[in-house]
């Protein structure tokens, strides 16, 4: 590990030398290509400037910031309960999952714990956001590679999950359902049975995608061995979630961290893949979606009765202190560093989003790849612009 | 996971860190079974990253800064037509204390031992108009690159040794550092926060006296 920097330097020098040689041999002239800001592979507006030598990328620079909304500043003029409205919009495909770490951080500072039923429902909704988020990725993946069908299948089946989220919380995209001390409401009648049905449909969807896309020769050729990230580099850049596990690092905050959610009550497998290439990243996400449906099933079976809200003061003042809580969100590790000075609102909130770190590796990973692979690598890293720009 | 076991785990981290950087480890806060904070001297900031990485903290989580100055604009709820109220400018530091207005802090995780640590360092005060400087972590963790760029544009802290401190979000010609506490949130100055006039009684409240008591921190 300590010689990593040296190795990186050496590989950089080697890459530079190879580029120079290529230039001399072929007498090629570099060109600069602008990918984005509007491109289907970018889930928002991300611009990537690549310098090309022939078909090969020699330098790449992602340029974010088209969607910077200044949430860290805005949290400083909000009260604690108001903050969830903002942070819902960070990763807009898995909104409920954004609320959970912030609420847990506030609860840690206030030293209260949500009742068991609230924790279980939180975990169920958390996993439903994961399914809603990642199923769109699985459909969208086909589009990047020229296949249109998967995206229709994804939108068809994702709709069932969004309906469930809407049924429980009242909001399809931005539930704003989590409260300090518990949840806004209990589950509606009949929701549990319906969720079981939907989870079956989603497992069928995963099978369909696996057969249609992952077994496809074109898909395999375009993703296998492309954009390989070794585990040491992945950790250095703080890659998290499926991107980290695809590099063979067995790390999942749901399993490896003591946290006030019901993950220790269920039995699930953390998938890893040794290859670290684009295929591995996509494959891990597929497995995780299927695993999430199983987690939801188990949670539905054992959901305890009782209240969904702990006794909390009506005016929420959070005592002085600092807390860091992160959870395994659909895109990776998302956490909030909350500093409170005993006021109605936070003094400072540092929002650590998964996509920010996941995309910071792009200049490293794109060096030396070919232009069509840029799109598959970006798609497989899977980011959401709201999650980069905050 | 029993609390006692993780306690020795975190104490061991502190011991190893102290062995690496000596008395430049200024302060430690340990909440057993929960988390660990450490503050190091400014000069030891880069060595701290290196020592932690060698100790097994290979996973870089984030790096950012805190401006401990109390906001001169309060919570942005002042009536713009009234003269601004007097506010305390006394700096109150959080865990592990501090001596300066700006602190950088970073978090790294050890994936083998399932433990993370937050380290902080003071950023030395400078004359008005100059940028405070601290060493960069890019040589310790390549992932610190973007975090330091973000921190530079938001707080105006320069990182010595960083290869490229371009803005990430803001236009190049943007003036000011938005996350500093003395940078006004302009939206609140242009249009007052509707919460000032829109005071609805909370459910079950009924009378005005509870409204006044709310400001005093009444609970229940």
C-alpha cells in the first residue's frame, strides 16, 4: 500500500511515454472532445473534456457544477426537521435513503432511538429506494450500449416500486417521511401484501435483465476488461457501494456498521466481484437489486408492532456535539457530518455523497481507454448529478 | 459488537497515532463504541494522513473544513427593514477544541478493522485578504484531490502541494467564499424568509405564551 503512489507515478510515466511513442510513430495530432453537458450517459448535466490521440483518451477532466444548489449553506438557515426537505433532492432516484443518515445523526446527538417498528419500516423503505434507483440503472445501461428494450422494462417495473413508496409516504419522488424519533406515519392497510407481490415482480425483472443483457455477447465484449479499477486505487479515491465491491473489496455498511436500522435482523449476502471492470460493477448492481427484494421480504415477515414515533420534544433542539453517520445508499456511502451548537438548526453540515468520490476517479480510469468505452465506463460507475453537485 | 471491545480498538488507534506523530497529537475525543476524533498540529497534518494510511486506514471518506465564526446574519431570519441585531462573535469550538477560526477535518476508514476516525487540524490565521494555507493530502490519498478543490472554493483555504485548485462549482471569476459564515446568503437578503411573518400555531398549542416559551427552549 505504501508504494502505491510510486506505482501510480510509474504507470503515469509509462502511459505518457506510450502516448509520446504513439504520437511519433503515427504522427497523430491530439484533439479535444467535449462530451456533454447533455448526454444520456450522464444522468443530469456533467461535461467531460477528453483529449484524444486518435481513438485513445490521453487525458480526461469531468466538469461538474451545473447543478450546484448549495445545500451545505442552506442547511445552516434551516431547523433540523426542515433539512430533510432539502436533502431529499440530492440523489433524486433514491430520495428516502438520503434522509436516513441525517435523521440518524440528529438522533445520535439527541440520544434518542426510534421505536423498533419505525426502524424496520425505515429499512424497508430504504431498500425500496435502492430498488427504485438501481432498477433504473439496469434499464439505462442498455441504452448506453444501444439496446432500447431494457429501459422500457425498467420503467414498467420501477413504477410498481414508486407506487409502493407513494402508498406509504405520499410522495413518489421526494417522500420527506423520516422524522427525528421515528416516522411520520404508519404503513397503510394492505401495503405489506402488495409489497410482497411487487417484490416477486422485481425478481422476475432481475431475471429478465440478466438473461437479456448480461448474457448478451455485445454487452460482454463492451464491458469485460474495460475500465479496471484495482482495489487499492478504489479505496484511495473513496469509491463506495457497488463500485468498491466490484473491485473485490468486501465492505458493506449495512453489514459492517453498527447502526439503528434493522439490517442485523435479516440474512443477506454481500456480493463482490474480483474483476473490477465495467461488467463487474453492473453485475454487482444486478445482484444487489435481487438481494434487496429478499431483504424486504424478510423484513415484511418479521415487522414488529408498536408505535412508529418515539417521544420527542415538540420544538426540536439538538444538544451541542458532532456526529458522523453514514449508510449504504443506492449509490454508495452517503453520510452527514453534523455539527450542532445547541440551536434549532445545525451549525454546519458536511454532506458526503457517494457520486462525488465515485466520479473523482474518472480522470484516472479514463486514461488510455477508447472513446466508445468512455460511455460504458461512465455508465457503469453510475452517478447522479444531484449527488455530485449537492 | 460489545462496546468494550471496540474501545480497546480505538485506544489502540490513538496509541499508534501518538507513536507516529508524538506530541503533535493535540487532543483526542473518544466516545466508546461510537466514534473517535483527534486534533493534530497544523504542521503535522500531512504526516497524520500518512500515519493513518500506514496504520490501515486505506479508505478515504471525505475532507472538508469548518468555519467556527458565529454567523453575523444569525439564522437568516432578520427583518431586512430593521437594523441588524447585535450578535456575539465569540468562537466556540466543537469536539477536540481548537485555536483558530478555520479547521480542516477529514475522515478515513479502516475496512479490515471496521473503524473510522475523524481528524482535525487548525488552519493558521492570516491577515485579511490573504488565503489561509495548510498542507495537501493528495500525496496521502489521491481521492483528496476533488475534496480539496471543493474546500478551496467554498472556504478559501489553499492546500500547499495540490496540483490544481480550480473551481469545481462556481464560475472562475466568482468573488467570495460561499461557505464562510460571513458570506451572506443573498436569497435571504433579497426576499425575507416567509417564516418571519407566517407564524402558525403548532397543533395543540392554542395560546401565544407557548410561542414565546418556544424560543426559550421549552420542551413537551
